[in-house]
């Protein structure tokens, strides 16, 4: 399968890239570090169009949502196309105040941008059967090496769990999923 991934050089995008490449998939990586910018919507949509799957991971203002619309417009009604939109758990709850001096206003804007992405995904999902559109909400994932918080999930373990969840359930369509670190594993 040919898979386009935005933000493929770091964090969640990099973890998806490593795992999917190791499983034999062809990756079309799109990242500022490699000279691409998702704000160049039509250019990036052209890169994604020949792919089978798009992992819409990189986020800059509302460009992630604009890119979703551009790719959907090219893929609408084409069987075998899949879009995974990487959102955030923050869409589920308002942001009051953040620890460690994080900027509440910046994070509130980020949350609203991800809400727009999720709303767009839901709207487009009901227009056509294809492409299949999913929303994936990470919780606390250690996306940078300098994260020392033990309450964060390892980014590679998280990405593998996402991939395995989608690929091991062939008869179940997952339109939205939240995967967060556990406090204690459930044993059944």
C-alpha cells in the first residue's frame, strides 16, 4: 500500500512511518524538515492523490483541515482510499489552565483547530462511503525524546497499537478512537 504521512520526521508521524515501512508499505513523507509545508494545500494534495491512504498528522493552524478537504475532494467516491486524522484528547474537554507554564491561549487555539478537523471529518464521512475517514485521538504520548513524564505512552508503542487495532479488526469500521496510557492493565 502507498501511504502519505504528514509530519513523518518526528513524533507520531515518524513512529507510523517506521512501523509501516517495516511492514513493506511505500511511504510518501511530507514534512517541513524535508522541504514540504501542509499550508501549500494544492501542492501537498497532489503528492497525496496517487496514494491509497493518508495519515493526516501534521498540524499548522487550520491547514490540517484544509488539507483534509483537498484530499477528500480528489478521493471522493474512490473505493480503497483511507484517511486517518490525528486529533487530540483535548477536543473532549475545555482547557482551563495548564501545568508547567504552558500557554493557555495557544493550547485553546490548538484545541479549536483540532475540533474543526474532527467536525470536517464527520461531515465528509457522511457524504460518500469512500474514502473511509477515521479520527484518532492520542492522549499523553511522548512525542519528543526529552519528555520525562512517566504518565506518557511511548510513541512507538502507541503507533503500533493504532495500526494493529485497525488492521486486526477487518470486519469492524473504526470511525473514532481514543487511545490513552493506562494506569493499570485490565486482565480478562
